[in-house]
């Protein structure tokens, strides 16, 4: 029987995960859901943002569903030694699971164009996928350091690291509209030269995919002025982090954005947004990104594509009827969740 490890985390994490669990229990009542602490909550409970109990629970699990981690700007957590901070717990979780390919789909759903702050002719029909490398680059490179008046980080990639995430991007493009845009800064960075060469060589194996290379600064503009030109975007870790928050402008809110992180047996599913300390505890967070992440979990880790389709359709119906505050509406977390359950 399928087993999912549930990691609510900090801030609005428990609120949005609570919503997604209601939906999962409705469409997949046979799945075992097991909650464990992560992030700041785990540091408070166990002195470690990714404690051994949580790590052990992941062994043999089919998937993990995560809320968010991290505190407010003035949180004491931000002054802990880096390995003990909430965000380090998340990075260690990703590394432990070996999930190097982070898929962040961005869709302006039919009938929800009005939720985008962009003009409808720009936003309508947008359906793109950001494939973000998740276990390399500046985030994990050991060549880093901080002195009193100087500090440095390093963006290092090996050909093998580029190839394994590239494979996910090519395969996705092949199953979609067949256009892959590789994002880099090859006009300045050696690591981007290797990225570009590697992806170009890989393209031989995917004759049905058209490969383009674009500079990350240019992509930042085109993503919000001509988003319909993109199908799959392949990026290194930090570029993908930034571009995916930017891409949230297209559907209308960061609260709508789901993600799936794949690579090894146990997939990790989490919304793209953070712990939103400014609204945490108020019951007004948009749970759609987490519910849609649960849909991705059903599709990719549990092989239940038709349930995933049902959840996605129900979220669309609910958002059209009762948009949350981040989308200019008034619905609370509970009201949107109830609307999703009704639409199911
Ligand atoms: P954030 O994503 O938490 O919030 C940015 C803005 O978006 C805020 O105004 C917030 O209220 C709003 N927002 C985010 N999610 C929302 C939702 N579901 N519904 C309605 N509004 C939503 O980014 P931040 O403020 O830069 O970071 C806050 C904390 O979260 C930091 O500690 C940061 O390190 C952490 N963080 C964690 C993750 C993660 O767990 N994956 C991701 C990003 C940031
Ligand atoms: C995200 C977050 C994380 C990241 C942080 C919290 C470590 O911003 O999932 O996008 O940068 O990967
Ligand atoms: Mn981010």
C-alpha cells in the first residue's frame, strides 16, 4: 500500500498542507499519510531542522509532501549556524532523497485568465514547464566561505549533473510541444559554456525536440512579455529559483504554483512559495499550490493520473468560484478547500 510522508513545516506550511491532506484523503483514501517535523518546527522539537526520525520515515516511502520552511525576517532562526536553519533542513531533505530534477509547471488555466495581472492576450493559454536543477550549483558547492569583509560562493556543475537533469527536460519537451529552451549566462560564465555544450550534444538523442539557448536576463523579460513562446525551460539551480517566482506572475499568484522534485525512488512535492510569515496563522493562505502539488504526487509517484486530473479540474472550478485574497478575492483557506472538495 502506498505511503506518503507529510512534512508541514513552518509558517503557512501546516495550513496549506492541511488543505491538501483533506483532498488526498478524499481521492485516495487508501494511501497512508504519516506526519513528521521539518524546518524550524523540527529545530524547536528536536534541535535539528531535518531530524533522524524524519529521515528514517522516508525510507521506502513512495513520496513526500512538504509545506514550507523558514521564519520571518526577524526570526531567531536566521541567526542560527547555517546547518541548523530551517532552509538547511529542506536542502538536506532534497539531497537525502536525491531529487535533482525540480519540475515547476506554470499554467494559466482556461477560464482563469482574469486572475493574472498581465493583459489577457499575454497570459491566455500559457502552459510552460520550468525544469530546475535542484542539487547543484551555488546551493551545494562546497567552495564557499564568509570572512569579516569578504565572502564567496561558487557555481560548479559537472557534465554528468547537467546531463541527468537535461534528460528530464528533453523527455518532458518530447511529451509536450517539443520545444526546449535552455537558460544560461554563457556570454559571461564558464559554467554556462559547459551547460550549453552539454545540452547541445544531448539534443542529438532527441530529434523531435527543437532546442534553443537563451540568456537568463533576456528570459526574465520574455517570460512576462511573451510567455506563450515557451514550452520547457531548463535552468541551473539559482536561475530556476528566481525565474519560477517571476513566472508566478503569469497565473496570478505565488500561491498557485506547485512543484515535483524527481530523481530517485521517493519524489518530493511542495509548493513553490515560502512560509509567508506576513499572513501565517490567519487562515487566509492560498492552498492551491499545495493541492496541485498533491495532484502531481498522485500522477508521478502513485501512478494515479486520473485522480490527479480530477483534483486539477476541481481546483480550477474552485478558484473560478471563490478566489483567495492573494488573487483579489475574499475566500479563506478553508473556504477554497471546501470548494475544491465540493467540485470533486
Ligand atoms: P514567501 O513566498 O513566503 O512570501 C512572498 C509573498 O507571497 C508574501 O507576501 C506572502 O504572503 C505571499 N504568499 C506566499 N505564499 C502564499 C500563499 N500560499 N497564499 C497567499 N500568499 C502567499 O517568500 P519570503 O517572504 O521571501 O520568505 C519567507 C520565508 O519562507 C523565509 O524564511 C524563506 O527562507 C522561506 N522560504 C521557504 C520556501 C520553501 O519552504 N520551499 C520557499 C521560499 C521561501
Ligand atoms: C524554493 C525555496 C528554497 C530554494 C529555499 C527555501 C531553500 O526558495 O523552494 O524555491 O531556494 O530552493
Ligand atoms: Mn524559491
